[in-house]
C-alpha cells in the first residue's frame, strides 16, 4: 500500500509546508489566489448558463404570440436568470476579484482568515447548485422573480419544493459572500505592507472597501427577509397581514439597492485602474474619488424605499431626495475617470476598450436610475420594460463591461499569458453592438406600456418590431460570449503547449504592487529575493519608473 504524505509532512527548502496538489490542492486550499479563481471561475460558468436562459427568453419574445416556451417555463427562466445574475454571478465575481487581488495590491503574503474565505466559496458553490436544483423538482424551479414577494411566493401560491430550494440556495450563496467580504475588509485593515497607509491604497482596494462595508451592512437584511419568507411558507397566517408583506419588501430592498453598488464599485474601481494605466498617468482626483466611494456607500443604505413608491407605503419625498443625492458622489467619480483620460495619449488595447465603453454605457443606467427614483416617473414605468432596460444598462452595459476590462487586464497576471488581441477586439465590438441593440429598444417598449415578466404579447400591441430588434441583439451577445470563451480556452491551451504570447511580470507598465510579483504569483505572492518597491503613493510602480527616469 502506497502512503501519501500529509500536507504537513511536505516541506520546501525553506521549511514551509507545501500545499497538496491535484484536486485536493484546489478544494482545500488556503491560498487566496486559488480561492479567488474558484469564485470568479464559478461565476463565469454561471454567467454563460444565465446567458442561455436569456437567449431562450428572447427567442420566445422575438415574435408576437410565440409558443416556443410555455408561460410556467418562461417564468422559471426569468426568475433563475435574474436571481443567478445578481446572487450568483456579478456579486460573487466582484468578491472573487477582491479575494485574488487585494492581498497582492497591498503587498501581503496572503489573505486574512483564509479558511473563512474558503468556507465562503463552498457556501456559494453549494448555494448555486441548490438554487439550480429546483429545475429537477416536479413543479419546476422558483418562478416568482428574484425578489419573491409574499404572498405570491407563499406555499399556497407557489407550491412545491422549487421555491424552498431557491430560498436555501440564496441563503447559502449570500452567506458565503458575506464571509468573503469580511475576509477582504480585514485583510485591507490588518495586512498592508510597510508604507502602505490607507491613503496610499490603490483605487481598486478602496472600491473593495466600500463594497465590503455594504456587504456586511446590508446583506444580513436579505437573510432576515428569506428567513421570514421560509417561516411564512410554513405558517400561512404570517402573510395574511399586509404588515408582514410590506415588512418583507422593506427588508428585501434594504439589501436590494446596496447590492446594485456592490455590483458596481469593484468594476468601477477596476475600470479606474485600467484607465490610469493605459493613459499613463495617475488616477485624477484620487482623494475625491475615495471620499465619493464612501459617501456613495453610506447613501446607498438610505434609498431602498424608491423601489416601493407604487406600494403607497414609502416616504416618497425622502427616498426621492436621497436617490437624487446619489448624483453628487457619482459625478465626482465620473469627473475622476474623465480627468484621467482627457488630454492623455491613450493606448487602445482590449482592456482599455472595455473600460472606455463602460463610462458612457453605465451613465445611461445611472441617469435612468434617477428617473425611476422620481415618483411621478416611477408610477408610469413601474413593472414595465423601461425598468428592465435600466437594470440591464447598469448590470450588463455597465458592470459586465467593467468585468471584461478586469479579465483582459489581469489575465496575464493570473496565467502568465496574454489573451489574443484580435479576438479580444472582436469580442468587444460584438458586445457593444449586441448590448445596445438588445437593451435600447426596451426603453421604448416600457414607455409604450409593455409589462415586464410576460411570456407573450398580442400582435396588435405594436411591440413586435422592437422585440425582434432586441432578440437580434441577443444573438450578437451570444456571438460575443462565444468569441470570449474561444479566446480564453485557446490561450490557455497554447500556454500549456508553450505557444502563447508570454506576458512577463508587467506587460502593461502598470501602477500597483501586484505587477511587481511574478506572473502567475507564487504561493506567498512575493519571493524573498525580490523585495517590494517602496510605497510612496497609490501608484508605487509608476512612481518608481518616474524616479528611475529622473536619475537617468
């Protein structure tokens, strides 16, 4: 019998434990880079699955009175698509990005609370499987929307175990997200390298600080709401009173609005890093941007009631005022991005293309958010396709472009290889065309009165042409994602064969400490024989290059 030595028995030349290899090395790892890759990789796989659900829905809506999908199946698809994108894709990818990058950016050898971080991933992974398992139940998956308002989601109106699995899956996934948020925040506070003061943190780290504060402050409200929903499904008398129905909405939206910024700040911060690097200058208005992120995070906790204008149970004047006040910190952030690129000699590589497109496209989502935060407009567009368009300009035209900017930017650091530039540009232009062709017509559909969450519409409604355009746009999105997957898989295969374009440690002339580490970084991030450069600002590598040029 062959005896495999334990991880504790395996040591390197310096006497440090060597982590186990193979699948065990990934599933039981305490290396923050592996945990970050597991989290981000799982979320990208789920992104593709949610995209398939969206394509099926757009095929159903391409023509009036289409019968490709039945109404119950359509309801399950749009519920799991919405739930998946928010609970399982955009939020976990943002936290996975923080788990991977924050220790590297602050010069730390690892993340604080590594086992808690790993537990967070496994809760998220099991939660995802639990939520999707609803499709295998006799009554199908949950079908009452990603918000699951009672009494619509109680046991009388939503019988079967699909809803129970949805509740359990979201509880697990969100609990995992909270744990990872705690770990990232504690790492920033406790594990910074020498000279890395709080006001020398990179912009991305500040984006993650604001994100984690909202995760810790707002996400427990969702856990309370789901616990209330579970109790109500067991005891039908709970939701017989409208007090508990409205109370559920208050709890849910106390989570539901900050989560929008949890799905925005990390991608905004990633875009800020990319813009600065490819403009060859420091991010403009750094201190103002830091302050605006913190103010934005605080204000995000005070605007939830604008989702409830139509209930008649919200203080409309107050929530409208706080919603419009978000324009101030948002304007500071946009000023920082524009000030960084105006007048600069830009290098238009693929990460920069995605970052530049993020700026105007997210602006559309942000401005239409102010519109739906105004009661008189909200009454007209509530539960219409205008809201669908707004949400997708925030989460896809905005945050997803930030996500891809981050992927193309940090992929060479993670793998040591550059993604193909030609395929990257093709991916970008297909995504731009598909995004705007899909979601711009939805603003008009909402204005004309098309309700959201409908599986079909009559030919005399006049919605056919705009829906056809949106469905054609979805085909462009599918082509774009196919190109992206081909690019990633082809590059990884060529890298294993030694044929990919080598990235080196810093292919972009970047600004932050992760680019001082080898690509990919070793177990403890920074080798002992390669001392970190001195940290004199929030762009230490840029400062180092400028000092070296001044000496020559």
